[in-house]
C-alpha cells in the first residue's frame, strides 16, 4: 500500500551532530530517556552504511534495556550515553569502503546491532548484511515495523520445526510478534490449522490475518479446548499452561525467558543474514503484512510516550516512530 512516507526526504549536507533519544543511566523511561540535540553522528565502518532515518519501530527489549533488566541478547558492556532501538527504515547517505550491494540513495530497512547507535535518532549505522531494500509496496513506517518481529516469528518457527500440514496455537497473537507468527505459519510454513489467542476486541483482526480458530482468552482457557496442537508458539510467557494444549510428541517454543523445558527458548539468531530477503516475496505480494497499532505512528518528539504505551502491553501489532526529522 502506498503512503505519504514512501517518498524519502531530501538529504541535506551531512551534519556532524544530530538529535537522538539517549540515556546515561538505567531507570524509568520517563526519568532517564532524554532528547539529546547534539549527539555525534556515527561514522560507518567498512561493512556498514550510514542511514538517514525516516521511521523506527520500538520493541519490548528497548524498554527492558533502558530499565536495566538483563536481556538475553545483550552485546556486553555498551558505554553511556546509549541510544536505544533496533528497527530502522530510511535512506542510505554514506557507505563504508567494503559495502558491495548498497549505495547512497537506496531506501532500506532492517536492524542495527546492540553495540551501535540505536534507531531512535536522526542517523544510525547498520551492517550491510543486516539490511535489505525496502519493499516498494510498503511505506517507511510499515517497513520499520517488520525486521525484529518477523525474524523472531520466522526464526522460532524454524527452530521448532513447524512443517506443512501441522497445526499451531499462537499465544498472544495480536502483539508485534504474534501478528507475524500467524501469517508466517500459514503462508511460509504451510500450517494447516492456525489457532490463536487474543482479547475480545482483537478477534476480528486475527480473522483478517488468516487465523482459523480465534480464541478469546477472556472467555476461554485455551488449555481446556478439545483441540490439541503440533506446535505452540508462546509470545506471552504461558509455556506451562501450553503443555496441556500440545499434542503428544508436540513442541513448544517461547520468546519469553526463562523458557522452562520442555519449552524451547528462542533467541533472535545473528547467523542468518538473508532472512529478510527470504521473506521479501511474501511481503511484496501482500501475503504477509505488518500490523501497526491504531495509535501509531508517534512523532519523534513523543518517543517517551510511545515507549510508555508499549510498556502497558496493550498495543496491537507494532508501535512505530514516524516521521523522524
């Protein structure tokens, strides 16, 4: 779908400093996250590009790290000040000497690494192999909503071994990851039956996304249903209850630590650099679509409000920051 955000802004002369949301200590988002109007623009390494951000998405890992919680993908000690954010969509404005596939002016989306300047800034750097060209049918806000969530969906389904013809139950299907899980399970992995939980007001969304068996968790306990499933994807931390919904010989994968066996804990892999390219045909065809929360996009100046809203765990789909000045 075409939106106004499909047209990139004109790129001015490269500044040495920029606006960026950063924190210099851990604590509550509303206390420690501040807009720094004079943050140094990062310099891309040989295998990186510099991106002028147009949109960024936020994820639970962002507020967890700001608050100082231990997160399982932590890249080790990152010195303050820290700019949070992983999901990026924007325009390449500078390329490192070793970059081969991207050039200045390319519209891209993807993820930045934890050790680099995050996506909640006017500019950031990213490794070339962590990016892909933005699908032309998607705006920048939609593209920013995709990378971390879809890779979490796809990677965990691959880890658990979902195969064509199998059934799957998705717990927490209306969230940022869950909305991708139900689509990827059906269209990419060929699941025969997709069941999914959500609250009453979000069941219609699940149906639109292709869910065969929407379950209202405010009225039904999924573990008490007569149907049992080959795979359970737990996006909310209910793996122990999920055991009762699993077929004999079935599998559970969770993205919520600690991941008590027999549930498998999935951590976003860094070894598959072609995941976005693999999923590109499904995104370009519209078989898999990003879902943006109705309150989205939040303007860049309202980033704290956006993170606070995500912290309520009431968001539907992804929360996006757009436009970024």
